[in-house]
């Protein structure tokens, strides 16, 4: 526990309180600072404000801080496909089947364990520098901060929805046009593993457009406006187009009618939802330059689409 004091610089006039604190106290994550503001552990000229309140500059800050708990995980020699790396930022291509964060039942063999082997200094950062997640069976681009300043910057960009995140998804059903799903999401009331559309859920918006139409399937490009747990999977199932291979939201597995032996074999061996994080764009935490990366579809999804195309022609 520590009582920290500081004066808000004049050049921060007009900024939100939580943004100011994130820059003034980079040892703490913005989400933690927001919790402390809400709990009344931050005063501005001896007054309690809200995280969104704007500051004038020159105010006296008092922060009743506590050390953030940093769990110790073991480094493991797990291969990483690095797309980009410099002193502050790391972009990786996460394969399907790799869990991002250690948790009950998966304390080892995760992306965090691999990152700690690649860069041991990441152990000093919240979640080893990871600021967003991909589901275990979703592949694609994932960003990792290598410094506290970068972690705060990327977290802020996520909260302000300025990061570009696009996915390729193969869904069941023949779509006629793209669209937007604007429905709140929360935990399923009966199944704690699942999430669902519910009136008291968190705001969630998913945009999608057509990439390729097959006879009974559609390849879509999805752009996230928000980043809720399982958002794409839940939203697409909600509008009647569940992802191919999704064991949680796709219903009981059934072979399509008139399915060839080749397609049947490919489908049985496709052990995940057909979802790939294909594009990631952000402001570089150090240079403020806009950076963007894009990956092609992974081989397993390409193989699946080719098998469906061939079956459609037979």
C-alpha cells in the first residue's frame, strides 16, 4: 500500500481523469486505475471524481495505490510465429489450439508460457503484456506489449475502439448481404461457459460483409467495433449463421446432405470454429505511427473451403 501524490501537468488539460492517471502512473494499468477511481481511492484537489471527468491541469492528485498482483508462470520452449517485433511491441500469429492465458486446467503450454521463454522481462507486466485475447480455437494476429507504457497505450486504444480488428469466418448458411449485429452480450444464465444476447449485457457491435458465397456456406469478413467474449461466435449464431465447427454455439454436429467422402473426412478432422484474426491495425505505442498487419487464411480453413467447393460442383 502506498499514498502517491502528484500535480496534473497543464498540458493534460481537457483529458479524462483515467487517461491522465495512466500517463502519470505508468506502473499501474488503466483498468486498475479506473477501479481505484470508482472506489474513491483517487482524489483531485481532495475531491472524488469519475474516470470520465475532464481535468483542467494543475490539480493535486492523491492516489491510494496497492501493488498489482503478478502471478508467476513458468517459461516454456514453445514455438512462436512472430509477425513483427521491436523494443516495445510484439505481434504474433497464434495457432488454433493454443490457449492464451494460463488458468485452471491449462497452467502450462499456453501463449503466456511461450512469451516468457521468448522475453523473460514480460513477467513484470500484467498478463505478460497481452492486452486482448483470442479463443483457444481461433487463429491469427495477437498483440503483446513489451513495456508498461506500451501496455497502457494499447489498453487505451482498445477501450477507445481505435484498433482495427478484422476476422475471416466461415458460417453455415447462404448469406445474401453483409450487415451489422448490435446486440448486448453477457453470460448465459444456465451455462457459465457460454455467452448470449441479453438485455442487461454489455454493448457489443459486429460488422460483417461477404467474401465468398458457396452453396450452403458463406465466407465473411468480420470487423469488431467492441471486443466481448465469444462476440463473433454468439452474434453470428444469433442471426442464424453459426460458425462452421463451433462446438459451443453451432449446435449438434451434423454432416451436410449429399456430402462426399472427401468432405466428410475434412469436416471430421476440422476440430475448431472456422475463425481467423486476419488483420490488426493500431497506433504504435512509441512512435504514434499507424501500423497494420494482415495474414492469409490458415491452411486448415483453406483446405476446408476447397473441399466444400469441390463437393458443391459434384
